[in-house]
C-alpha cells in the first residue's frame, strides 16, 4: 500500500506577532524541510488591503552556498514564466540580509501524496473519477511547462524531473496544480548538475534519468506521470523497494507490473494507456504530456469515469473538512491577536472574504508544498460575500427633483406677487444660487439666496 504520510495536522499559528520577511508578516509555519521553510504570510497595504501568500524561504545556512542559491533562483525563474491554471504561480523572488525567498500564491488543500496515504490507511482507493481528474490537471500543467518558450520564441526545453504525488497540490476548489520546479532542467538553466548526481525521487524516475543520461527530455516526465497514474488507480507503490538498490533494480530490470496484476477487473483500455506511459524504451512512450492526457481523457469518458473539479472538491471536503476547519480557527486566532482593535472579529472577516471559490474555476490564490517541504497547507476561512444591495430606481434623482419643485413653486409665488403689485425684496439683483446640503440623517434641504 502507499506509505503512510503524515495526516493533515492542525496548523498552530506563530505565537509571536510582528515576525516579518521584508514587507510580509508571517502568520504560520506551513512546512519545513532540508532546503527551505514555507510560511503562510500576510501582505498589508493602503486602505486596509490584505492578502495572504505563501513564502518559501531558503534556510540561512544554505544562503552561503552558491549551488543552493542557484537552484533556488532556478525554481523561481522557471516557474514564474509559466502562466497556467495547473501550475503553482510564482509572484516574486526576494533577497534580504542573506535571506532568499520565493513568494507564491496561496490556496488551501493538500498534496496528492497525502490523499493517497489517507486512502491507503483506510484500506480504500482514491475514487477513480477523482484520481483521473487530478492526473489530467497534472498533465495539463506539465505540458504547459514543456511548451514554454523564451522571449525569442525558442523552446526552453524544461523537464520537471521530479513529477510525483508530493509535488501535486490539490486545492479545495477541486483543481490540481503542479509545483516544485527546484530540480527542473532547462536549456537556459543557471545552475548545472554535478556529474553522477541524481536529482528527483528515485521511485518516480524514468529509467534513462536513473541511469544518469544527459539527454533526457519531456518523455522522462511522461514516465513519471505514468507512475503517478498507476499508483492513483491501484493505491500501491509501483517501484518503491526496501532500499534505494531494491528500488533501482525494480525500476531498471524487473518486469513492470501490469495494471490488472493489481486490479484484475481494471478495464483493458485503461491498462493499455498506463502501460504505454511506462514503456522503458522512451521511443514507445507518449511523445508529450498532452498526447498522454488526450488518450486518458478519451478512455475515461468512454468508461464513464471522467471526474469533474466539483467531484475533487467534494472528496477533499469529505476527507479533510474537519482538519481544514481547525486550521481556519488557528489562523483566525492569529488575526484576532494581530488586529486587537477589530471589534467582533471584523478584521478576520474582511481578510477572509477574498478566499471565495467555485467548483470548476481555480481560485486566484495558491501555494506550494515542495519536495523539500513535505508539510501541508493551512487554510483561511472563506466567508460568503454579501451581495451588493442595488439602488432603488430614482434614488439618486429625488433630491434634484425636490430642488426643481421648490424652484417652480417659488417662481409661481413671485409671479402672483407681481400680479398683486408686490415688489421684490431689496437686495442683490444679479445672481440667484441654489445650494444643497445633506445631513447625517440623509435628508436634503434647499435654500435660495
């Protein structure tokens, strides 16, 4: 079965307010790993502007290592060029006092890896329509990275090299996003890989990548995606062994288990798709992630197992609803402490309203859990935004109508006075002005001078 990952743990907001990275106020620690720590942070601006982001901060002791700095810069530089709903957006990269950090959009959710672990712990499999939708989203993000071009319209040749369930972030909006381009390879890559050094997770590597080939291309990611699909369907690890040597032997030499060896009643058409993606001879694999996705979607539609984003969202709510609610309360508590002047928690409400979502549209905020940072994402409460109250017809016109009525009445009175021989009161005869004032009770008074 899938190795049990840590459950989505309750996020405890930072007890000390005022901790900052440049202009970002740190709210909670999302995850930490060997290379970086990921924080939930808040950005405040003029006029009460508030926005939550995720900040991935390189550990200070690594900020003195040129190789790690270059890897960190590579991730930001490559990922920031990809604008796609299924890739975690990078907003900016910063450096301050030997502290390097990446600012990412934030979304609540969990990794595909943890969803698989939960299903395995319960002795169940991820619902097939849900799993297929997640894999299709992953493939769409992967294809966007593969097709990326530079400013001169030349292919960048990006290969992710670390496609795995841990790097697929599934949001409560039902959309999955590919993350962590920290070991991606591109023709314009700043840093280089040392000779003989493997990067990525061995259990998800393509055979040519595991052998250390220098000419790996997008088909290596297709193999990794095929491994992910196999595990999503079966809820077992495909190549993971007792140790690295055992894993490598399974990857390179032992027969790759067919889908129906684990699930005898699996549809033959689905088995064929998985088998082609897992061909050791890369010339026999799908040439692109898009080709892989097209074949998978076509068969899933024929079999009636093509899930929608709302199905994924419903599944996350069923398995993570309680934990997400607890995490929201933790973040709410931090907001209450940091904004003590907000009566009745109104500050939290103002901040949280921006986290609305729909079932089939990715939210405008997302965050990343990288291979180096295997923790989970906290959540911020989505509060319903009250609909705007439409103005009543003529609401803006009635004060001016009153002015006209009064003016007409005054004119009639003046005309009648002349008929009876009355004379206008002495005073200036050159100008007549009308002024309108609004009181605190929204009543309007008019005076004529």
